[in-house]
C-alpha cells in the first residue's frame, strides 16, 4: 500500500521494498477502487510541506499490484489525445507545480481535494511530441529496474561466493537453549533464541574462516549522531542523514535533511562523515548498511544512524556485503529489541558476529561488491537524468508555445 513518502523526486522508491506498507488481499479487494494499473499517474494530495504535496509518479508495466492511501490520488487518462507519460512529466514540471501551489490549502498540512485537482489545466502538444516524452520516461523506468536488479545482485553476491546462500531461515515452532546461553546473552525473550540464528552461526563456522569476530573488535569508532536542539532540519547548508536516507548499499543524498555548518563542525564533529565509513540504521527499519563513497560535500548523521570506522585491513565493502546478506540481516535481527518500533542499540551492535578471512580474500569480495553497487548507482543516476530531460522537454514545449 503506497504512501506519500514512497514518491521521492517524482520516482516510486523501489530500492527498499521492505519500507512499503502491506495489506492482505481481502482489504485490497475492499479498496479495489484505489487499485493501480500500469500507466496510471500518482500525485500526492496531502503533505506536511509543499515539497511533499504534488509529487507525482508514473506506474510502469512491471510495477507490482498496489493500492494507495487517502493522501494520494491517481489519474487515468480517458482521452486518447493525452499520453499518460506526458501527463506525469507535466505534473512533475514547474508548470504542474505552479498549479499545485495555487490550489493547495495550508490547513495544518497542505491539502488538495479531487475537485481542485480536476481543475488543473493540461496542455495537449502533438502526439509525436508527447511520444518523445514517453520514450524518455519508459527508458528511465528500464534503467531504474536495472539499478534495482544490480542492488539485489550486490546483496546476494557475498552470500553466494561464500556459500551462505542456502541457509535455512525458516521459523521453528519452539526453541530450546541452555541456561548458560540465556545468562550469557542477558535476554529472556523467545525471539532472541530462534533456531534460524543458530543455523546462521553454524553455517559460518563451516566456512572455516580465520575468525568469527564481534563487530566491536573490528572497528576503531562505533558511534551515532544526534539532532541539534530546536532545529527543524528543513533549513541549513550541510546534508544530514536520518534512517530514512540509508538503504542497503545506498545513501539518498538527494533527499537528505539539512543542518548548519556551525553545528556540523562543533557539536557534531565526531560524526562528520568520511569516505569508506560504514553507516547502519539502528531505529525503525534497522539493519540497512551502506558504505560512504564519493562524498559530494560535508555530511553528518542523526541518532538513528550508527557510524562505523573500521580497523585497517577490514574492507568496508566486504563488511557491508556481509551485513546486507541474509545471514548478516538475521544476526542483526537477533540482537534488535522492540517489536513495534525496532531498535538496535550500539552495545548490541558491537556483538554482531562477522566471519573474517585473509585480507586478500575480503578485498576481492569487497571489490566485486563495490563494482556492482557503483553500476547500480550509475543506472539510477541515468534514470534520474532521463526523467529530468522529460520534465525539461515538457517545459520547453509549453514555454515555446507561450511566446
């Protein structure tokens, strides 16, 4: 079930489908009026800020079945003269945004009702011109899907290379552990002692690594940031990552929050990011891990993101490859606390067990993962470039016609 935050930069987020809300088929059937079809155009009609309301997205042919919340609307072209991809690009353009700002009502949140949306004026360029825009949008969707598949390859690469891809992660009806296990872990909740976690550890032992070491022994720095007091994060000159900006292998620089450089250089000095740092989400959707690379500018993190600076000889891409594979995810899930709002304390994070091989082997695996992730990022950037070109093409058509 899609929500307004699933549209980022006028693109439906595909990189982390675990962040989607899910409903069962019976509820979806009762809400069938909101069931999306390929080539529908989504638009946010409720948003806390003018940056959220009016965000649009195009539903490609391969998008999974989905419903939408009441804070969104979809448009389905009924007139053959209107190309849906052109409609999407128009809504994403400055001319579509002007109409959003004209009609949106600030009532605590910004709102558009369906009648106001119905009043939007839509230009109708020639069929050929609209098809040019459609080609850009559909090619962008191909690139976005290519990026998603490459990120999935990165997630599975290390597990496949090491032989951790066939671990039985199914649930057991009951779990039996010794009293010494319980006392050692300082936990008494049954969730912590699921059999699948011990299958992961046994599988790691069968690999015969040099060691299986707790994460705390492999880091020089393991800490997290905090949010400057009374700062709204909408203003500032320095990017600021929260948990929502850290995906498996990827950092969302485009949508980062903001803080002031003075805070970055003083109260948040210890969490100033460097290339090759590892970031892990520790609250909400816990366990997403990414390497900081090609850092475009000074950047910092809040309290929901852990910063790991690894010891010499531990390849950051190898580390993130392990943490993001099913085995690593299972071990982080084991030590997380809280079922409604999961939390991964820094003390617990230090206890995650990681298989350590000789440096050459870890560097080889890390390099394979790095190349795959950078190919995925390149495809994602190309998708963004094509959508920007489509939007600019629409603006030129309209601008040219108005002169």
